[in-house]
């Protein structure tokens, strides 16, 4: 068997994972170049961590991006963010089509798994729409952010800053050129709304955007119903954003009302609720928030963005399916229904399996981080350890969010390696876990006589 024939037999999920790993390694090597940093050197583990965070569009940083990396290094990070946001296979297919080359059936299957919930013949049109929509949206974001930063920075610097943050926001990366992230602009309406818009659009998923485009923007194509995935994503996203903002405002009301700025009181809860959905920007000091607020943010970060988007996490559709499943069981219904459609039992089984596996992985990595804690990096002196900080960091990495209580820079080698693993699993884990749990084909196995067991 030749090498090429072996490659063609690799499962699409494994190929996606391999493409991300290759991008991470190449990115780490580029960041190790003397021209990438202002000091001329960076530790290999820090370069690998930064490259992983960029390709997995997470935003967790062990060194300050704006002050540590040179302009060349920042451009490398930005390129990795864009590649990670769109997906390596998407970019490769676009290049193949640009040069007039055909793509293999295996590549079509990969795109099908990433961007579509049902088989479709217009997969190329979907990929083209993904690319064009990304470019147009990032240009709009760049223009609006340039208008803001041109008031305080020279035009070229304002434009460069706008490009960086527009791509970072749309790809849900959370990388910022400012040491305090966006805390200095917590009450600036234009910047907050622009960043929030980019995060939401980049996080609801390209299949949803394509479905909305086909439904509302295309003419003379007849009436087209929105898919159940689009309805579930939009409804869940809206509920999570509004409930998250309301909870944040209630839990942090004392701190919010300490400032006389009305825009600060309104924008901060909205911004933090949206950014928990895998973006990673912050307009407040995360370490200063109450434990209840952090617990609420952990919940939002765990489910993260939507399938086929730039973000990670267990996905909003998983939360929607689990909610529908619980309601159907409470009402003693045998089938799970959403928007007058019945969900296949196999889909429900996969969602529950992925949820349990995700919780199991997070618990395992959290335990390993606690084992590797030497006890010398406590963020909260009045506590015995940094359990909440490590839990927050682990879920943030899994959801490719990038928010941190402040423990990222003080992680030891052991901790950095585990967080790197979590960022990779969070970005491509859903596809990989589907392959590992279910495999290429389902088997019934051996059936024995039934016997009941007590539960509850």
C-alpha cells in the first residue's frame, strides 16, 4: 500500500486534527525566529503555547502580545488566527479552486463535516460564501474600529490596530495588542458594539449565516424554510447573551454602580456575556469578579459557540438538545421535538456522549493541573489553593475562550502542556470525539437478556 493510498483512508476528523497540529508547529517555529520578538528570543514552550492559542483561536497568553512580540511576530499571530478561524481545509480548498485544481472526495467529506449538518451538493458555494463573508465582515469591523482609534493614534497605527482586533474578534480569538485588553474602553459605545457584533457573527456558525443568506438575501429562489439548526442556534444564542448579561449585572451591581457612566453599566454586562461565548476579550478585571459571577461565566464558556463557527466548546446546539431532551422526559414524551421537528435518537445519543466526555476531560485535566501545582503561585492568598482559577482556566481553554483570572503567565511547564492539549481538543475535539466514540459505522454488538437496575 502506497503512502498516498494510506492518507486517503484516514478519517476526515483525523485529517482536520493533523492540519491544525501542522499549523501549530509551523507557527511555533516562526515565533521562535529572532525577528518575531522584541528581545530576540522566546522559550520554546511559550512559542508553542502562543501558536496553539492563535491557531485554536483561544486568546490565552503567557506573554503580553503587544509588548513582547515585534510587528513581524504580531503578523504571524494574526495569520495563525485567520487560518485557525477559517480552518486549514477551507483555505486549502479555496486555493485549489483558485488554481483550477479539483479536490478529492475525502476533502469534500471534511468540509461536509465542518460546515454542514446535512448532505448538500453546493458545498463549494458554501465554502466560497464563508470566505467572502469573512472578508467583508472583517473589513467592516476594520473600518469602524479605525474610526475609533484614529481619534487617539496616528492613522496607520490606528488602521493596523483595527485590522488586528477585527480579525481577532471575528475569529473569536481574543488576542489584543493592549496590556489590559479592552478595560480602558469599557464605556466606549462604538468599540464595544463593533467587537460584540464581530464576536456574535463569528460565533453563530457559517452554516447558520449561509442559511440566513439563502432565506433572506437571495431573490427568485422561492420560499426557503430556516433549518432547525439555525433556529436552535439563534434562539439559544439570544437566550444565553441576554441571561448572561442580566446575571452579570445583578451579581456585580455594586461594582457597576460605583462608576457614574451609564454606558459603562450597560456595556460591561453585555460585553462580558458575549465574550464568554469563546471570544476572550474583557473590559473588566476578571480576577476581581465574585465567585458566583465566575461560576456563571464558566457555564457560558463551557458551551461556547455554535457548530461550524470560529469558536469551540460543547456548542450551543448541545445545550439546546439537552434542554429539549430534559423537557421531553419530564413531560413523559418518547421523542425529542424542537420547532415541530423530531430529533433522531442517534443525534441525542451523540450529544449526551459528547457532553459526558467533555466533562470527563475537563475534570481529568483540572486534576492534573492541581497535581502539578507546586503551591507557590496562589492568586488568592486567603484560600488553600487556586481550584477556581484552575477550573476557570481549564474551561476557558476547552471553550477556546481566552479569559483568565490571571494564572496563565505563572503556569509551570506541566500546566502549559495540559492547557495546550485542552485548547486543541476544544477547537477540533467535537469531530475527533465523534469519530472515537461512534467510529465510522455503528454496531449493535451482542444482545443479552435484560435485567433492570435501580437508579436515583
